C-alpha cells in the first residue's frame, strides 16, 4: 500500500513522500505504517490523502484464510478513519459492508455510496464522445443498441465500445470511421469473451448456487422476457426468496409483468452462452 501511495503521489501530484521499506516494517508493521502516515500528513501540507482499496472482498478472503490478522488489519483501518481525518478511505467492491459482519463491526461510521447505471445522456457521451476529437461516429441505431445491451452500465459500455473500436480498426479505411448496428452485433461475442472475468465474478463470487440456477433459467427465456415465480420455485425450493432478494440487491434482475428478468441484456447473453459450462 505504501509503495502504491508513493507512486501515485509522484505521478499525480509530483509529490515525493518519505520512503517506507520492507525492512522498516519487519519489527512492527502496523505501528510503523501508522508512524509513516504521520510523516505523510506533514508532506501533504494542507492537502488531504485518499486511500482507495478496490475489490475489498479479496482482503476479506485473505482474512478468512488466516493470511492476515483481522484485528490488526481492520483495526488499523478504523484507527485511520477515527484519528487521521486528513486521510479518507474509499473501499470499492461489488458487496456491501453489511454482508461482511467483521467489517461492519469495525467500520461503523462509513458512508455507503451505491454506483448505479449512467443516465442516458451520460452513456451516450461515453459511447460517442469518450475523448475530445473522437474520430469514430456511430449511427443512431448503433448507439441505441449499445444503450439497450448495457443499460448504461459503466463498465459494460466501455467493454462493448472497446470491441467496436477494435473491430473498426480492422476495416477498410473507407468505412472505418462509422459504426453501424451490424458492427455492434459483431462486437458482442468478443465483448463477452474479453469481459469473461467480470461475468464469471458475478456467477462465482456475487451469488449462490440458487441464484445461478435462477439466472440460467431466466437467461434461456430470451431478451426482455419475464419468468414467473411458479417456474423458478420448483428449481430452488425454499431458498427462492433469499436468492431473489440477493439477485435484486446485486441489480441483476427486476420484477416486470408478473415475473423476473435480467436488468442488463449483455449479462443475460453471457449466462445464456455459458449454460453448459
């Protein structure tokens, strides 16, 4: 963490933080790290520091396997939050703190911010004008197709658009600068393949076995088709309510027209394509 902090400060702010070596941490790693944060505060001057831990669920798995001491690690985070107001801690992940009781007991004063879908205008800008002077133009039907497939999911919009750009770069220069509806459809298989880790994380780490059964059943029904509860109940039995609650909490399904369907079509297509895996 200290190495990443020093590198980020140097690259983003041309700020050179004091060193913290492995040898310095050997005797008392957490105490030494806290003392080092005091030196960092002095180096920051009037500025604040943001400590970001992405996919904090990986740290929880490490705690489960005994790789780190829970009280020292989580206690250190709590100490920073309570006693070093110049530092802000951002934990990013696909689960909520409430799902990890050990975290909730240590981080009782955190603020939860849910990141949802982009608004249509924001998503269109990401598709059509991701950077200044973007050379590729989209036919209206092509842009709309990406919106329909992704629902404005930030990662999935970028994933699919990246594959469209890669596809167009292989085309003849005469048609390279215009993305059509057919180009979007041609990019979907590549997007599902290159984004496999994202989709697999949903299937393997964010839901349980009952949830996977429900999603695969709904996936086979087709796009925008709702699957009634009566179809799902014999498949998962008494776990249906808890499984549906979790799937809705993950923004994976929604209740429409008397049944359940995927919120995002591209995720449905991945589950439909991997039925036999």
